[in-house]
C-alpha cells in the first residue's frame, strides 16, 4: 500500500510577541526519518504540533497523511484511565478493520456477482484489506504484548490506573500505544526520555522498520545517529533551517563548517561595506586632487579636467550603487550561541583531617521496600558517580535517599553543613505566570541575582528572561531549574536524567562542566552518549 508523504510549506507561527517559526518548509517522504535538532525554544515542539494538526500556523500549509500518530512530551491520557483502556484505544482501528472485513466478507458471500452493491462491496473490501495489511491487524494483539515487553511494561497489570504509574511508565505507555497502533506516519517529541538501554534499542528497531514518514525531535545524540536518515536544524542559519542527509555525527562536522562559512561571509560583507564607503567618500576624489593647470596643460586643461571629473563621478556613483545593494541585502552576523558558563557546578568544602576528601553521605544497609537496596555506599566531596540500570532499578530513589527526601530503612550518615541540590526529572514551577528572571531572583535572592545575573549563565537567551515560564518550552524550563541549582552551588549535586529535553549542544557543555571543579556530582541517566564519556566511577543498580 503506497505510503503518503508529509509536506509543510512556509510555516510561520508567532506565540505572544515572539515569532517561533519563520518560513519553515519540510518534505518527509515515506521511509525517511528526520531528526529535529536545535537549541531549546527554537520551535521543535511547535513545529511538531502544527504538523500533527494540533495547532494552526499563522501562515503556510501542511499536507499530512490521513493516519498520523503523534507522541507529545506530556501524557495524552486521563489519570483515571487504565493500561487496558490505552491498549483498547490503540487496538481499536485494527479491530475495526477486522470486524469490517468480516462484515464485507458476509456481504460478498450473500450478494451474487453482478447484483447491485456487489462491485461497491468488493471495492470496499479491497481497500479495507490493504489498510488491515498495512497495520498488520491480524497480529495486533500479539504485537501489543511484544511492544509492552520491549518497552519494559510487560509486568504492569492491565487494570492499573495511569495515575498510579510513574512519569516514566506513563511516557513509555504512550509510546507503546503508538507502536501498537502502527500509523502510516509518526511524529515523536523526545521519544527516548524514560527509556533504558533495552527499551531504546527496541524502539530504534521498530522505527527503522517503519515504511512511512517519521519526524522526531530529540536531544538523544545516540538515537539520532542510530535512527535518522536526515537532520533538520532549526537554529538560526543564513539560508534558514538547514537539512543534512546523514547521521547526527556527520552533521556536527557539517554544522561547524557552515558556521565558519557564515562568519567568513559576514566578515567579507563588512570589509566590502567599509571599502566602498571609503572609496565613495575619499578615494575616488583623490584621482584628481585640487591643483591648477601646469604651463604645458593650459591648452587642454578644460578638456582633460572634464574627462577626469567624469571618471570620478562614475566611480563615486558605482561605489554608491554597490554600497546601496549591499546595505539592502546584508549578511547578518551569526547569533552568538548560548554557552553554559557556570562559575562552578558544586562548592568545595574543608578537607578531612588526613587531607583526604571527606565523606559527604554514607549509606549502610539502606533499603526502600520494593524500590532499592544498597548494602554500602559512600559519596566523597570530590566524587563523580554515575548511577545506571534498567527502568525500575531504583536510580531516582537512590538520588532521593542521598537528597534526604525519601524515607529509608537502614543507616544514612551526612557530614554536618553539607548542602545538597537535586535536579528532578520533571520540572514544575508553581506560578506559570511569573517570568524566568523573577523566579530566579526569588529563588537565589536579590543580592546573588545581581552578582550573577541569570543571562550570565548562558542557559536562557535574552528574549526568554522576561517570558512567563508557562510559555517556555519543556527544555527551557529544564534550563531554568539547572540555573537555580548552579547559581548557589551545593556541596553535593544530584542530577536525574540531566540531558533530558536539553539541546545536544548544551548537553555537551554540561558534560564538560560535570568533569571539573570542586564538590561531588551524582548523575542518574540512560544517556548512552554521556555514559561513554563519563570521567568518574559507575554504580550499576
């Protein structure tokens, strides 16, 4: 069955006073898998919602396949629904196809060939059969079980209410529902959030096997490399959004080269502007400086002088004309990229009496029933500890124990005076109407906010500082939460999936910052890219 393409032309979308999308066009043919990248807030999620038909552009058009699946960053099901309800909804189309085929089969069996209605029923049967085959409808129930197992949900009771599931489980269930449904085209917003290695590998296999179009906004650099046939970067570029055919790793080199060319073109434009202004104002007039005629020039001076003045006028006009052309069509300077510039991620402390780094937190025989069991763990003042493991292994619970927010059985010893900062997976600010700058000042204090302004950290751009947090993207809210932590660095920094929702560039810079400086850092993550570059020790749960 032919798969339709996904087409978007000249999309413009303004939210508040900010133009988020400005003339974005995109063509995704069947079998192409496009990865959307760019800084947080450049419009990746906005573009996906418009492509899905959940939002309308101010200008431009979208032609989408009729059977389109969309994975939001937020769970699309009600908290009172059960896992069985979600599966029934995902399987509804396949079951409808099979029921309709049964009905049409009975109609054809009882309607003689050539009788009224036979041709119409035969045509409807053929179309429905094609659709059922594309959805693999006969195998849908078995596939549902395989998908739940592949995404780590096989052991969850089908009568469990969604409100009783963790955020990660709800996110994986929403993804499972799409894979079970098997639409002809998919739009995914951060699909690998909350996935462990096994679930991510399963998802990558499923997506590579899809015959239709795929567009995925993702921070996961390893996922982009493994799945995508094309990368579209929504960051500002000289000719608009850049599309690169190939992996994310290959695109990184391409992007660096493109920015270097942009900088060279801008510098050349500035040089030519300066030279033309000089020529128009000064240089051309120096062709014939003011002087009287010499004796041997007096006979022809008027004629020659007129010819020289015409040359001067022509050169001045040519320079002015070229200058006007350049000023009408400028080569703008590439916008400076955000650069994560924390003074320090963590604070140093006094060394122990023997000169060794002191133990900040020690766990002995600690258990959280059904969630975590740690026989012995010490985190010293200079530790870099990576916590890994499958979903449900207790990574988030361990961070809560170290932060003191989770009650435990066993012994937890903390060094007096130790300050702890925790970046949770879900970022929530109580007042969605307050802007980022006000939240930062209220959290760190006016004096600290003045000494270290929010924009100095390189996490939010100038136009985002006075934007209500309710209008910031998920990634921008994550950046703000990180800013609140590093503005007053703790002795022990706990980060739960810190690269979720962050742009790949910021994730790179955060990883670099994690490896240096005083204090202790404990990171729980599934991020394969981060794990392969981790500078410290690892605890696998």
